[in-house]
C-alpha cells in the first residue's frame, strides 16, 4: 500500500447489530490497519421493532461505552432513525459518538485521507417536490440525485437502492429478489463516475468492473467503476455482508481498457439526452447522416430543412460509448482500439443461417469518434492504422467463428462507408453462403447494383485506412470465403477472373494508372484465443465517392437484402426486436465467439 492509499471496509445493513459490527472491525483493523469503514443501508433497527436491548445498545453508544477503533460513516436506509439518535446528531454536529458519523441523506464529503464520498440515502419518493430539506426522513427524490451530480467526481458512491440497468451486459448472476433500482441513480453514477459504487441487497452481488468512456476533456482516460452490493449483517443465507479493499484516490485512470471490464451498462436519462431508442447500432450505417450530409451531384441543392444542422457531435453519436444515446447491451467484445457489437435491426435472423443460431449481422467499430479511419489522431505513426489492425483482427476472428459454427459452408461480406463528412466510421459484417461467393454472385450483385445506380465502377485493392492511397471518401467491400477441399486456395483466389473492369489486370488507381488485380488471401494464426488456424481467400474492392453523384448510404444493406432474398428487411426500422431478444442474440453470439475472442487473452 502506498502512502496515498487507504484501506477501507464497507458493509451492508447492520439493523442494530452494531456491537457485533464493531468487534469485527476491531479484529480486522488489528491485522490490517484500516483507514475507515462505511455502512450502507440501515445502521439502526427500525424504531417500531426495537427491543429493550436495542435501546440499551443506543445508550451505550451515545455515552461512549462502545469502542470504535476507526472512523465509521453510515447513511440512511429504508427505516427512520431512532428519535434519540436524531436528537444526538442535532446537538453534536452529525456525530453520534467518537468515530461514528452520519453522512446524511444527500452528502458529499472528503475524508482526512483525501477520499471523496458521495451518499444518497433512503428510498425514492416521487411525491417530494424539489430538493429535500429534511436531513433525517429516509426518502429522497430525483432532484436530490441530480443535485449530487454537481460533485463531478467521487471515489465512493453509497446508495441504498440500485442504479437501473446495472446487470446489463454482465455474466454474473444475482441470486435473490430483484433489488429496487432507479434511473436517477444510474444517472448519478454515470455523471460522477465513482471508483466504487456500494449498495445493498438481500444477497451479495459484485458486478464486473465497467468503464466510463473518455470525455472530450480527458480523451485518453478510462474511468473504472466497481459496483458492489452487500447483504445484511447476520443474513440467513450467510451471504457476504462485509468487503474490504485498498483505494488510491490519487491514482491516474488507465489509458487502455483493462481486461475483464465491460462497457458501462447504465443509460443516462437526463433531459439533455436524445431519444435512447432512436437508432443506436442501426444497420443503415449512420442513418442520421444520409440526408444533409450524403454525397450529391454538384448541381443538387438541398432544401433549407436538409441544411439545418452539422453532423452529430461525439455526445450525440449513437456509436460513441460516452454518448447518452449509447446502448451498451449490443456490445459483444471490446479491444484496445475497437469494439464488436451486434447490429440493431439486423438484416439476417437466426433462421437465415440455422447453423449459427443467431443473426450474425455484426458491427466492427473504432472506439474513438471519427468519420474515417484516416481522420483518427494522432498523425503518423497513424492511429488509424493501429485501429485498422484491430478491426481486421476482429473480422478474421469472426471468420474463424463462421468456420466453427457454419461447418465451412459460410463466407462473409464486410463493407464500410468512409466519408470525411460522415459521423463515426464502422464496418458492417454479414455471413453469406460460401457457394455464392465461389460462384461470384456476391461480387456481381454489388457491381450490378452500382451500375444500375449510375455509380462508377468498383476498383480492386485494399484502401487500408485511406491514407496510403490518398483516398478517404470511399465504399469499402471485402468478400471472404474459407478454403475447402472442393476449392483449393489457387482456385478460390481466382474464382472470378473478371473482378476488375479489365479482368486480371483490371482496375485503376486514384491517379488513373493501371494496377494489377491482387487476390487477397491469408492463412492466419491467432484469429482466435485458441490459436486455431483458419484459411481463406478474400477479395478487396472499393468504390471512390465524390460530389459527381449521390451515394445511397444504405447501399451495402440493399445489395445484401436482394442477394439473400430479404428485401422486406432492407430497412433496419422494419426489423425491430425487443430488448430481451437483442440481449439474447448478443449472448448466443458471445458463446460462439468466445473461443476466438482475442480480447479475453491475458
């Protein structure tokens, strides 16, 4: 433990059993020299149920006959405080006796060790109007929770009730009746981003740590919160009621996402948020960007309505983890620079490819907010190139998963709309019949649709992050098929000799000179956490975008909808699912992806 670290004890509700509590704390303190303790939930027994022994214990406490070895802080639970305790607190400046302090209903304090504690005690009572004036009744309202958001940051957040959505995205089960939870507590936690959020429940629950995405003021920092809910002292299930940890309140937050953490499961519900269900993880890539910001003919003049606003900012982006509109339950895996998510309103369903058992429509996204990979900062050595490497790794891990679950009968199609006037670039990934790929049907479908829309011809080549080729506005297309006994690598790579306008030597660079068509194949190791090798062939094509034509941002989905005879699902809005179904699809995918999830490697 460093000189700036504090050893802290936290407990669940004591309900009058404080003599037992203090004996336990004394024993622990003798061995480990703790700094202080915090009791969440009711410290005293409900006055209506108090016995003569409880009254005697209170008398001993007030008179200083009970030894308390370290400072102990307590908050309001669900029961009112005994009248004698309220009188004592009023006359003794919030101190019951030496080393026993009442944190109040709505409090922010800094201990002598420099640890900031924020507490919101009691139960939510919507009938209370405005910020609560009384310190002792065990009730609060949303204004009390909002008032605490002014604190900005905290080391410990203590609440009697849970934040809404805290179990979203967690693999840890909670055994017991569902605790009372509220969105205003979720908002508070999201706002002040405590290192620890301590609460109470019938049985013990500790969630995986979760990270709060970087904000513009600190773009390189990931604040981590650990949520712990403790049972009552002496509970019949013998569930954990006491917890100890070491905290360095001055430690800098990590600049990369630690292994084992998840994205924040909390949905921010302040009035500043956009509609939470508007279009997070929508499959028509950047739907909100398809009108005023779409590429259009030079003689096309948008209406005043279409010119009304700039592209959404980071705080409004559906794909940014720091955005109030972010839906964390779609996330399947998080790397260092990119993350993997299932698509909202997926084109495919679990019935499209029965061998998978889930839709398989995925998104691969940079964590950082940028319209193109080339726009990611800092400049060379390119941040965009580093992100691209991890996105490619996610794509190849997905391909390996298809081989395992699809028996080699599935290939994949990946596409991206990269535009400097876009919002948050990302790749969309879809399984497809390997036979369709080998017959050239996928490639032909994209070229045919492009021709019918009057788009320029596809060019052959990997545009990378868009910097090396000098091209940032483009439609990227990657078609992959696994090798099979019927299609040796040489044959698979040459499945369509007319991939470019000029056959084997078809295609031109941005400057117009001829380029050789390359069949992009790999035999990769390390696509998955188990190191399993997967072989396959992939073809890279791209379509430069400019102001000479108006490009339909839903182009990739439209082509795949026609190819898979799913034209009734070409719009993601027509493919809505219940939240339960969305979460179920994520869990089924994660089960299949687990052996190949490199983000789990230590």
